[in-house]
């Protein structure tokens, strides 16, 4: 069976933030209209739709039925996914697979979430196993804080080093017209003086709750060049899961087994030998400042235990050797169902040369990751160059 | 998009619809959890499941996540353990089991029972970061027998030993 080469050819985002002025359907449409509109496309140019949403945040469990019109899926296949925080990337990977398999030629991916419509912390309780975990949950923040403590014990990273990540994100966000939390004058001291949510996580170490949507179009090789001057060709997609319960991973965050496994697969497919050298930009799913440093270690961007030195040396700054999250990242914008698709969209925009004020010069290869649920990972690698006809892209 | 709207739209006066939905669930705990919670409730014992390679998992489960082998044996673990992760939570959080806000600050962490290869989250008897730390020793404090119902909440919290 031959595999069709595929590329991300368009991306669009809503304005992210507290969006009391739009319904869920309308915020999805805002992203879709901008995505399709950027290439002069309409719904009739889309063969199938993949939608990503974490239903429990809004408590609407048939978004694929209720928003079928808004999502442009009347009379077409519409596949809805929920894989937790990963879902936007899972939807992007599904778009890729639908095109690569030859099943469809132009697939629209949409991720959307309105955190403001429900209780985020209560909804996150429903992520936990009802028998084993819910009785003693402490929300996303307590969970991340405990994970961060393990990472600190392993890597020796300091509060100041984590705060530098928080500063980088919110300054980068000022260059992104869609970002939620923009703080041009933020300092390390302000991060360290912000309210302690759960030791060692300060308010400014953590992501906001956002309303937002993101859309992409993945097209087959014979159409991609006609839709977009510089398509973002898919060179690798990979997914890996860890064990099911929150305490199963012996060194959560410090040693992220699913991230390591997915990266190993994806790097092998795309011929990545040294991620710091071979990528020009990375958009990774960092819901907390500490997470970005730990994820950079687990992705091989630096050696294990060197996350603190990585930010101290400025490697991941927007003008550094390998910018990480020039969009401002999850720390600046987190509409959960859209968040991981935003990573893919931002990586694609960088490859397409359409990232505007936060464009990194001359991007040839970009990394996007999604992180969700307890500890699982999606990875997509995008590049300016078309893959070889016989290249294996999926593992 | 606003420029395309046929009538004026004041964003500040956009309508929001308030709803509260109460849903009731009754989860079948199954063989593994039933045996675990019965031992916890009746005997204040912590049980893990073990596979043929000797891996021990808490919570107990049908298949080992490390070996993918079935877990057909039971073994007692704890009640002592070490912290694999720990935090002091300051942000108000509604306890999902009671609907009541937990008093802050409170300790929260991942406890690896002596004899187990995995950890569970639970509450810690600590209110300051100086009291907690990865690698510190803890022990389970059980509720009195008459208050135990067969739930992880039958463990009141974990007490720091170091």
C-alpha cells in the first residue's frame, strides 16, 4: 500500500482569552474562517473534519452533533476525539492519517474549548479514576506541583530558572496577536512574588484558563503545493502512552517515559540525530514553567538534568539557537481542546513563514508536541522540504 | 467577524445562560478494588497485586504496566513508604467527594509504599514546605474502624516520619 505524502497547508486561530462574546460554535467558526479564509477555501473544499474537545469542561457531550454545521461537516465524515490535553495534536495526527491513507484529500482539523463556561478544577476531577483517584485529588495545580517537586529533586532546577521560563513565555506572547496572557514588563522577581498556588508553583508559573479555538487543513501531496507557497510537510507522527494511574511513573516530569518513547520514534522517522541542531523551532506543551525545562530534557534538547542551564544560557529564547514556544506557549494560552493543535499550527506557521512578528528566520524543520491525560504524548515533525516518496512517516 | 454582523452587538451585554447539573454515579469497583478496599476497611492493611516477575502495583490491577504480565498474586505493602513527590497546596480547591472546600494549606504527595513499585496520591499531615521533601519517610494514618467505609479516604493522611 502506498502512503500519500501530506502537509499542513493552512492554520487559523481565534482570539484567545475570556470570550463571553461568542458561543462555543462561534469561537470554533472564528478559527475555521480564518484558517480556510487564508487560502480562499470554503467548506465545499473540505472532504472530512476531525474535531478535538474535552467535553467535561463545558458539559456538552455531543459537540460533533450540535456543532456539525459550524464545523463545516454537513454531509461529510466528522470524527470527534477526546484524548485529554493531547487532543488537539491527536486531531492533527488523525487529519494526517486520513490523508496519508488516501481516504481523504483535504481534511480540516479543529480544536476548541471554552474554559470559562464550566469549572475547570471540578472538570479535571473527572479525569481521575473514580475508584482510585478522585477521593484525594488536588486539581491540576496540586498534581503539577507534586510532579515539579520530583523534577527539582532530580535536576536541581531552581525557582529562579523556572521563573525565567514564565517570563520568556509572556514576553513572547506579546508578539502573538492571538495569545491570552501578554505581560511585556514581567520580571523574574514578579513571578517569584506572585501568589504561591501549590509549592513550588507560583501563579505566574502556571498556565491561564482560556477560551479559544484552532484550525488546520492537511492536504494530500498533489494539492498541497497549489494551496500554499511553502507547505509544512509532515515528516513524522508518533504517539506513546505511559501507565494509567498518576503515581505509576516513578519519576513523573523528571523522567517522562511517553515523551521519550514518542520522541525516539519520531526522531528515527524524520532522521533527527541532534534535536537542538536539527530543529529550528519547537512548540511544546508546557502547562507550567517547570514542565518546559523537564520536557526539553526528555526531548533531548539538552542533557538530562540540564534544563536549568538551558534557560540560563538563553538557548530557548526567541533569538536563541533553538527557540521554544515563540508563540508564548501554553503558559500564555490554554484553551485545552485547542492547545495541542495550537502547537501544531504554530510549528506549521513557522515552516510556512507565516508566523508574523514571532516568526523565526529561515525555519526548515519544526517540532510540535502534545501532552495530556496522566502522561501521554503526541509528536509531529514538520519541514519545508517534501519527504522522500518512500519515507515512513508514522510509527 | 463583527463587521459582518447584521445588527449591532454589545459584547459587554452578551447573554450568558447559567445551569447547574447534578449527576449521580454508582461505580462497580470490580475484583481487585473490592479485595483491596475490604482489607483496608476491615484490617487496615494495604495490598498490592504482584506478577510472576515480582513487580508489585498499588493500585492493584489485572495487568502489570511494566511487564504486561497478569497480576494474579496479592502481597501486603506499607503502611510505611517514601514520598516520590510532594507539595503544599495553597489554592482553594473544592473536595470532589464532599463538595466542601478543603482547608488550606494542606500537604499532598505521591507515596510509594514499602514493597510497591508504584505510588498513590494522598494527603500529607504537613502545612509547610519545610516539612516535606522527595525521599522523606511517611506512614499511613488510618481512620478508626467504625469510620472506615472501603475507600482510599479510609486513610486519613500520611504522617511524616523524618
